[in-house]
C-alpha cells in the first residue's frame, strides 16, 4: 500500500517518525510531507532514512 504521511508542527511529529518506521517495516511505501513547523521537531533526513523515500515539503 502507498501511504502519504503529512507531518505538521507539534509534539506528535515524534510519533509520526515511529509510525513511518512501523509502516515501512510492514511493507508499505511511505512518503512524507513535512511543513516548516514540523521541521522544528524532526528533520527531513530522519524521515527519509526511516522510509527510504525522499521527504517533501518546504524546509528552511
């Protein structure tokens, strides 16, 4: 299954990384979209490393 995971600013961004990892481990293709506010909590590199897919969004 292909999944698009949107991550915004908030403490739940940390849980989103764990969710992305779990979904990827279960064989799903996960792509993440990260807002600037979300990038204050978690880096695009972390999400790309966990999913094996590029992280999209506007990061400063």
